[in-house]
C-alpha cells in the first residue's frame, strides 16, 4: 500500500498547533481547574506527578500522529475545501475519538464533564489539523 501525498511541513505545523492548543486547553485560562477537580487531584498532586519532559514529548508526538492521520484521510476527499476538511474532521472525531472514548468513559465511571473537556480538546485538535492541512495543500 502506498500512502497518498502528505505535506509533511503542514503536518509538523498542525502538530505544533495541537500541542499549543493542549497547553492552552489545560491551562488556568480555560479548563485546568475543572479538569483537576474532575480528576480528583489537587494542583500540588498534579505538579508532583508531572513526570518531567517525557509527557510533553509524548503529547507532541501524539499531535503529530493526529496531524499525519488527518492528512492521509483528507487526501481521499478531493477537491478539498476548508469547510469539507472541517466536516471530515468532525466525522472522524464522532466516529473514532468521541465514540471510543465515550464508551470507555461509561464503563470506567469517568465523570461526564471530564469526558467533555478531554473529548472537546480532541475535537478542536482534529478541526485545527484539518483546517491547516486544507489550506496548506
């Protein structure tokens, strides 16, 4: 199987954008406090269990993986507009990320608010990657 053309620079920029979004999403400016409360963690516990740079490196690599997969999927929807790319991202989120994470959340008794925060981040990540990659063909 050969992969369709991928703009690796757009994938890299999308991965960086997803990583920056994560920093903002889970910051005090947006969802840090409700996320920590729903996780049952204090700020001190979160800082103590941060694990150094490794979680950030892995989060960045996950953003790259999301961006690469989105690029490959979007290649199957030519001609591609930004609106079409965003619609594809939303469908991917509903069918893959939201559905699987919601099913897991139900059986692991994850609070609905926690699922909404985490899954909302995934939705916005998918949309950002799709929009960047649609513009930067």
